[in-house]
C-alpha cells in the first residue's frame, strides 16, 4: 500500500542524489531507497556509470555518474556514510 504524497500532484517531486560506491552495504542503500522513492525523485549516482560491486559481491548499475548528474539536488544522501 502506498501512502498518499504530501506534495501536490502537479508539483515536481524533490530530488535526491543517492551516492553509491564500491563495497557499499546493500541494506544501507536499499532500505532508504525504498522509503524515499515514494516521495522523491531518486538518482543513484556513482563516480562512473560502471557497475558497482557491494560488500556482498552483489553487482548493480547506478542510474548515472557524477558527470551526468543534475547540478542541483534537494538532498544528497550517502548510504552508510
């Protein structure tokens, strides 16, 4: 069940840059991501657009690199930081 958004449906969602890095603990990323994605536009960013390998060897691809990122985010979130 999805909670109603506190933002008007015509307003753009606030943006979050979620910074990921090699060796990240997936629980530190996935829990906050699942919570934030309902209310925010979340961008998962890494130093490069290459695959990132977590501490448990789970491999995933960020949605972009720092070079591809917007120039302004409402929130910058570093999991496990």
